C-alpha cells in the first residue's frame, strides 16, 4: 500500500470541504448529550464516510463535539481508513467482524465506558452494502451508550465502481448531513430486533439526506 494515499486523500478532502454547500439536520436532540459529555456511538454506511472526518472537525469548532474513536478493519482498506482518519485527529481501533473483532469490541467498550465517543461502519469492510452487522448492537447493549445514525449525501457526486458505490462529492456540490434520533438498547434487548431497528433508522437518515439534497436542487 502506498503510505502517501491517505495523506493525499486527506489533503484533497480539506480542499473540497470548504467548497461544499452543506446543510446539517438533526442536531437538536444531540446538543444536550454533547453538552453533558455523554459518550455516543455513531454509525454510518461505508459508502458515505469520505467527508465525515472533515465534518467532525467542523462540528468540533462550532459545537464542541469530540473526536470519536474510529473502528477500522485489519484489511488493506482498513489501514487506509485508519491513516486517513488519523490525519483529521481521529484515533483508530483496528478490527472487524472477521479479524480481531473480539479485541476491537473490548477496546471500543473500554473507550465508551471511559467517556469517549466511537464511530463504526456497520456494513464494512466488505459488505453487503447497507446491511447492518451485529457488532454495533453488541457494543450498544454492553455499554448502554446511545447509538446515533449518521448519513451524508451530495449532488452532484461521483459514485465509484466499488462494492458499496462509494460516494465522492464534486466541488461546490450541495450536501446534507443528517443525524438520526439517538437510540438506546438495554442489555437484555432482542439483538435481532435491535439490529433491524437500527438498520431502518440508518436507512431513514440516509433517505432524508438524499431528500434534502434533491430538494435543494429544485430551488
């Protein structure tokens, strides 16, 4: 792997970000959680992660949001995600459902219990796209931390020929970031029902982000 690729990508994102016409939705329920330093678990589909470290930096400056720990797989793709995230000040925990999952889950739970936020990509690193894997529900029931669905959409944008059709906004694109309502799952919750509930919530947030972008194109 070319070690320069994540740094180059981070530089391009820093140049792209200020050109975007960004609309953020769903902040109100999170404001008291941020103010109270409540640890949160953010989830976002793999296809929509590119601009989120930049978005986090923007919200750190405007709302005092913390830099979350990021789960990155032990794959080559995960190494690039980890280095890319670290370029924005986000520390990575390495592991996935197939490699190092138990260790990563324990590290994430320890971080949450210590008061840190974490961010997970529940359909990565290999998919299926937009299908939530059970690890996030396990973490939520272990820690009782609220789970926040997060979605990003852009128009115009390029969709890569990857397994998830990775989204890359074009310069000066109209963009929307949507935070879904925080969801909490008790230790004894039905895991499959919780997984389906969270998958639906993340799908709804993604659909809302797409709707906001489509609406902005008609004005």
